[in-house]
């Protein structure tokens, strides 16, 4: 089984005053590096980063060996980035999907979710009653989720339509589930202890 990781990093960051979330400083480097490093160390065989707004800067910030794809339709919503990512990610039986604004992601979390995944299911890490990332799909399901996605909903429509196959995995303590939407969010996350799932 090989795993393709997809990082959705195409948004315009409008609630952050027009700043690219992927490029926000986090522990001494761009936030994108935190996410890519966790996916790589957690077991993904290949990583694809989908850029859109600020594409040149996001692509330039990607670590060596990371596949990048530019979504020219990023302003139409996350659904177009999901499709762009799937189109660029070939040859993998399993897909691990995450957004870039999930700074609490750790290699330990990724390993746990991948190890728990079973064929025919969609594995969603849960932090209490809050879902997080990465969401792990069989390739066929990831392709279907990309086809069905509309606007800015990402894979939510597909997950809602296949609740019987969604496996909610308790990952409390493996990562901080906070995301980054407004300027103060990243600073708050930096002050929390999110090291427990790093190994």
C-alpha cells in the first residue's frame, strides 16, 4: 500500500488580511513545512501541495521533493483544489488529505490514522467532538469525493453521504485540533504544548 498526501494550500487568507496561510511563520519556518514534515514522517510516500493564491510564493516555499500543482480556479472554492490535487496524485492506493491551516498536525497523528485505516472506510481523526486532519480515503473514495465536491466544502458532501463508512478515530492528545482563521490563532497555538504526538 502506498499513500499519497495532499495539502490544500490555495486559499486567499481573506480573514487573515490577505496573507497566505501556508507562509505564516510557525516554529521558525513556514507553516507549510510543519504540515509537509508531519505527512512525510507519518508515512506518506509522496506529498502534493495545491497552491492557488500566492502560487509563486507557496511553490517556492515547498521543501525539496514535494510535488506542487497550481489551481487557477482556487477562488471558486476548496472543491477545485481537491480536484486539482487528485488529478496530480497518481499511483497511490490510499490518500491522506489535509488543509494547510492545521498547525497541530504531527507525525504521530498521521501514523495513527494511517495505521487505523481499513479498506472501504473513510478514517477521520476526532478530538472530542471535533473532526480534524488528515482524513484518509481509499483512492476510489477520494476520487468520488473530488467529483462530488462543490464550492468551498471540500470533501464534506461525500462524507455526509457515506456516514455508514466513516470511521471516527479518537485522536485526543495526539495533536492540537485548532486551525488558523484569524491573526491571533497561530500565536495561541504556538503557546500550547503540541509535542505529544510528534514521535
